[in-house]
C-alpha cells in the first residue's frame, strides 16, 4: 500500500509526458527552470504560468510571471518579470519585464523595460533603450533606434536609419 502513491505518480507523469497529451493547451504551468516544469516546453499554456527562475513553453495566452519567461510561438496577454522572450511568433499584449523584452517577430501592444527589442513594433516601447527594425507607433527612451519609422521617437538620441533628411535627431524624431 505504501508504494501505491509513487506508482500512481509515475503513471501520471508518464501520461502527462505523452505527445498526444502534451499537444493540448494547459491552463496552468509551474517551472523552476526548464526542463524542471510541470509541462514540457512543447506544451501550449492558456491561463497562468509561474516561472520561479526560467520557464519555456510553446504558444501562450494569459498571465506569464517569473524571472525569465520564454515563449516559442504566439503570445497573447501580459508577461511580467525580469526578462521576457518571444521567439517564432507574434506578440500581442504587454511585456513588462524590468531588464529586457525581446520579440523576434511582430509585437502589438506595449513593451516596458530597460531594453526593448521587436523586429516589428506596432504600439509603444518605453525604456532606456528601444530597438526595432520597423517602428509603427511611439518609442520613449534615452536611445531609440529603428530602420523604418512610422510614428514618433522621443529621447536623448533618436535614430531612424532609413529616414530621408535627418536620420539621427536629439529629443524628437518622427515620420508619418
């Protein structure tokens, strides 16, 4: 009888780890650090994810809280911590990570942190350094840098490298 609980735990763990089960979106995930988390990194999460040190999952929708939060795929919701990473998918929502926010695709919404990066930003970046390839919206920082600007940059140094005329300006740069 005393072995019943560990056997049930092992069987439950094996069931959770099966590919058919992992493909279903889960409402909650808890991670100490990847791969030590309830559901593996290929599992989508729709709901709440708590990352004690570092969590990594596939597509995500909801509230993502932790020290380092990574999603490989689409993200919709609020990401809050020290470092937020979205790879291989679109980000829609608010990245509120104190040190860095990174989206290697399109970001729609708000990035708020010391360093913000989005391949294409549609919305607002606010921090110490904002970088994008395509900026459609407002960038507020000490240093703002983009290739293509359609919007407004406010900061000490504002760079829009493909802007005709004055690609580098102090205080304000804009293109509409």
